[in-house]
């Protein structure tokens, strides 16, 4: 993950004190020379003493400037950002657990209801999920479903495809099998500074219930740090459609959407007149194909360039599908690959195509990546 750019949101830099070392050294020496009416040579003991004093002043000014900047939302990080959030009742989101839906199957239909308790565990290797609530299989039925969460918070529980979570930890009589119906997702580490700062910035829009668009965005992002973008529309009066997008441009599954809907339906958030729906953004599929050449003079750096090109393509893929409504543009890919060291790109085979416009609730979804080094070219 790339390092966050400070100050945030493209705001201008704010310095409360001068911290440039050369400027401070020059000012101290000139002021002494003026007062003492002397000119200090490079090796003069007085000059060396003043330079030692300047180093202490420079460090002090740097520390004071940093401390002052931490009072600004565009600069605050770590515990300083936590303090700013606390001042307007916005807490950093803790690590969340990946979620899915488990289906339980009996070996035979029973005459009585079969109850699987909340906290019942099913694993996928070393990662275990437990039911969030009890599952009741009605008399005569063979199957029942229940929401389940990973017992460990964080990304460890993400990405298990349907059917991969299937090992019953403590067997029960008549319970033949268990498996997840949906891919597990939503597990995240503790909310990072960029997302937390953005929520603090949105906080004033939430001082009312979630009526305005930005207020719905704030409350949606407050549900899980896995959410990286939100689109909100109102196709008809009284209806609010909320489209969340997860880290890496992943589309939310039904389990995640149901949890978000329950969160947004809280009486302290949703206006009584709003009918809220949580919907996955519409996927617009595209492929990436890059055929490129490297200058012959850069042959000794080929391995480094190849690695950089691969990383540039992955950076483009994440950029392209990490925001709802972002048009699919070829120019961004070309710029990143060229910056990585490619000397020429084959425009006839390059994908995606030059431009694909996306709607306000659509998101790009890459279905395949092909990167080919075609050889050397003369400058």
C-alpha cells in the first residue's frame, strides 16, 4: 500500500515555524556577526558553537511545528488523529471479522425442530467461522442457513469461496454437513488513518439523521473499514439506494449488504420516511493486455523494469476499480507503464480500449491481466 500523502486532500502545506536548516543557520550566524561586528571564518570556534546551537534550535522548531500540525485534520496521524476524532464523537473503527452464510444439512428429515446453537464452529483449515445466531431446521426439512463470522478479526477470513468452509469442528448427531454459500468477505484490520480522517471530515454532515447524500456516505463508511467508496442515489421520492464498494474494488455479497442495511436502518440513522436499499454496484467487465518493449540500452535493467511494469499494471487495476463511477481510461495505464520503464507499448493490442464511460452506480471489474515483454528496441 502506498504511503499517505500529507497534507491530505491536496490542501496547501501549513508551517507554523520556519524549519529550513540552512535558513536558520544563516540567520543565527548573521545576527551574531551583526551584534559582534565581526565576520566569522569557516573554522572559527564561535561559528562552530553557533552551528551546534542551531542544530538544537532546528530540532526544536521541527518538533514544535509537527506538534502544531497534528491539531489539523489534514496532518493529524495516529493517536493525534484519534484525539481529533474523539472531539467530535468519531471513533476509529476496530478490526472487523469476515462474514458469510453457512448452510447445514441433516442426514435425514426429523419429526422435531433441529437446533444448531449460536457459536457453532465450522472451519476451513486453520481458519474457523462460528454462527452468529442459532439455526433452526424445521421438522421435515433437511437444510437450514445461518450467518457466520470468522472467529479472528482481520483479513485472515476473507476470500473463502463457496463450499470451502466445510469442516464441522464438534459433530452433532444427524448433522451430516456444513458449507458456506457465499464467499467470505468484510474482514479488515483496524481502520487506517486515511479512511478515518475522511470519516471525521464527513462527520458534520451526519449531525442530522441520514437524509443528505453525504450523511448516508458517512454512516455507510462507519459500518466497516472495508468500505472504500459509496454511491447514493434516490431513483424515486422516499427511496434511497446505497451502493458500497469494498477494498480492492471487491463487490459486496448479500451477507455484507444485509448487515449494512441493518446498520443504516437504525432509528438514530434512517429518517422514518426513507426506504433504504443496499445494492452492489453494477460491474462493468474489462481486460488488461499490455505488450511492451524496452530500450536496448536498458538491457542491464530488464529484470527491474519488468517487475516495475507488472507493479504498474497492478496499480492501475486497483486504481481503476477502487471508485464507483470511474470511467475506464487507457491513458492512465499507458502513463503508469511508461513511467515504469517501458519504451514502447503496442497500441493495437492494448486493453482496455481508449475510453469506456461508466454510470454513477457502475464500477470497473478486471477479468484478466496479460503482460508480455516483446523484446528490445533501438532508441
